[in-house]
C-alpha cells in the first residue's frame, strides 16, 4: 500500500473509534503513525493531537445532537486537566522516546483492565466535584505527557468513578478530549515545524468522516459490548508497544 492509502485507512479506523467509543483514537493513531507511516514517537504524539482534536469536535457535535453529553460534568473534568496537560506537554519533549512508548503502553493496559471491571454502583450522572477534578487533573497530565486525547482514560473514569452511563460517558469524553488536546498542543507550539502535513491532512479527513460512521455504529451496539471491544483494542495495542520497547 502507498503511504496515502495507509493514512486514509488508519484515519478511518481512528474516526470509528472516537465516534463509537468516545476514545481510543490516540491509542490507534500513535502506533499507526509510528509503525505504518514512519513517524518518530515524539512527532507521532504531536500529529495525533492534531488529528484527534479535529475528529473529536466532529464526533462531539454528533453526540450532542442526541443529548449524550453531560456538559457540566465534562466542563469541570476538562477544566481540571488544562493546566496539567499544558505543563506535562512542555516536559514531554525532554523524555527519551522509549520511556514515552513504554509509559503509553502501560497506561493503555491499565485503562483496559479498568474497563473490564463492573461499573461502580451509585446513582448515574451524579456530579461529585472532588472526584471530577481529581480525575480530570490526572487525565490532563497523561494527555500532555503522552500526546493522547485521553478518551481511553476519560471513558473509564466517567463510567466507573463518576457513574455516567456508557453512552453518556462516550459523548462527554469527547468534550474532555477536545479541551485537553488543545492544551497539550499549545504546550508543543513551535515543535511541529517538520510535521508532514501531506500525510496528516488526509489522515485527519478520513478520521472525521469515520467519526460519523462510528456514531451511527454506537446506536446499534450495547454499552457493555462497546466496553469489551474498547478494552480488547487497548490491550492489543499495549502488548504491541511493550514488545517493541523490550525487543
């Protein structure tokens, strides 16, 4: 396959993940950019933030139309992560690429295992400001450090820590992803001069189109099934990246 075709296919898969699962776009985009398209881990992280930000805005609009966004909870969650995302993004460029790859894999695996656990009991959609702020700050730091939108961590937190229903967590996570990704990108300003926009552009376009298909797919699959699929993808990606670091 040509580089352009690979970018289009990978972009479509990223969009499907974000539209259907409210996350997972970065954990697919970063490995695809590195292993399929030849990006370095640092460049892939910055490019992934650009792709995921644009795609998340599209997917957020689609979910908001159906009322599947908890705006107050999402806004507080996102606000708590903006400063940590900015600071961690500034630090990320100083770390060795192998460290970033290994950290990415470990975080993805932990998030997957969390998703496979039963959801926390308690009233759904109940806002707990302390828990929201704590989870949001931690997520923001991970977003800035690893160059991910954070949806693969936001969805488990919104479901298991904050008690949102799966579909509502998917929509709300897209709001969080958008804010965190923008903050992390701001911290990386000036580091993307060498980005290959001829690849990032088509990748992003395919992802945006895929997000609409992902949103339609989400209406046909149960929340439990979505969680299991999400966890399976995360574990597979984590295993691939850990093997790459070790070998």
